[in-house]
């Protein structure tokens, strides 16, 4: 797994992509949420690169492992933002793949304001990751 | 659609705190069991009667009831209590639990025809508390939410798993 700088670069890239998906016409809310979550994953992996855990490689359940580490290293607000985006990204994908009304549900299920609010949660984790790693914002 | 269970705080304390919320957890289970036994689920009069009966029963044998609840589903008490935290959320209509060794998967079906951010925050608060409790007891908990009625237990193939909450 790549070191801190590479995780940070990937996180920043994903963050920009998430915002661009939100500002597209029409906005692509489900994937904006998912990409924002994967920005958080890389911010957290950047934090782990400086901790004894180093990374989530070889973990049986990497997502569960990272949720646990988010609770360990981030504030309650940061851990909650991480857990919420994880669940939302999964939920939005369930709407796509499992529902018989997928096309409507993934686009209309969440309104634009809630999508913006939740994509914006990436800033909470980004700020904390910056403070923990010394990476510039 | 509603649950028979009560509407206690979603941030119920842990089992070790044996306070009001513990009694509420026990009472909820008693009410669900009585609801099934009496076939009165969904009936206002029946619900009122069951609350009265349940409250009396809890006073008599709270600890034994929670132990029975855990045994009924083959659940460790930590997992049973975590399940009850979710059952206390009124919008949770169905909870299926898959378990292998010290890992449990909660499939939580929540009334959410359109996204509800306030409800999602409540769910995540309960999830974090439940995962921390499970972790302390050496269990790992994977919580999955499904917006009901868009997605049902059958549509994700978990209808055969044990059902914790009883929708009415």
C-alpha cells in the first residue's frame, strides 16, 4: 500500500471528483457520495500510515477494520462522518443494484441539499487527517 | 406501520448500567413475545394491555427475561442488547441477524421512502455505540441499512435469517 503522500494525493483527487459529480447537471448524487467516502478512506489510510497499524492490507474485513480505526484515531465527529458516508455509499449502491425502482431511486431518493451536506462531511475527516499527519490543506 | 417496542432514548446505556433503559430493553422483548403469543399485535387495546402486562412482568424478573431473550435467538447478551438499541428506533421495522462465531451482521430495515438525514444520524449514533460495546466483548458488528419499503428482506435475500423486531 502506498505511503502517506500517495494516500493524500488520491484522497484530494477523490474529493475534487466528488464535488464535480455534485455540480454536474444533473448532479450524480449516488456516485458523489461514494467517491467522497473513498476520499475519506484515503485520508484515514494516510493517518494509519503513521500509526502502528500502518495500513488495512491483509485485513479480513478492511472496511470494518477502518471503521474501528476511525473510532480510535478520529474525534467522535470525525468517526461519525466516516461511518455515515460508509453507510450512505453502501445504501446508495443497494438502491442501484437491489431495487426494482433503481433508476428513479438512486437519483431522486436523496435531495440535493442532503447530498451536498453529506459530501461535505469529507471536510471533517480531511481536516483531522491534516492535523494528525501534518499534510497541508 | 409501527413497532410494538417502546420509544426510549436511542442512546441506551450498557447492560452494566442496569438502569431504566435496561428495563426498557427487557420490557420491549416481553411485549414482542406476548404480542406473538396473544396474536394481538397491531391492536391498540392489545398493545395497551401488553404494556401493562409487560411492565408487571419486568418488575418480577428483568434479568431472567433478558437472558431468555438472548437464549431464544442464540445471541450473546452484548449482541442482543445491541439489537434492542436498534429496535427502540420507531422507524426500524425489521432487523435480521446473521452470526458466525464472534461476528454478527445486522440487516436493519428502516422506513425511509426518501432519504431522512435526521434518522440517519440517529442510526449512526446507535451503530457507533453498539459497535463499541460489541468490540469490548470481543465481537465485531457489521450493520447494514436498507430503506424500507423500497428494499425488503426478500429483495436482499435475508428473509430466512432470524428476525429480531416484529413489524405490525
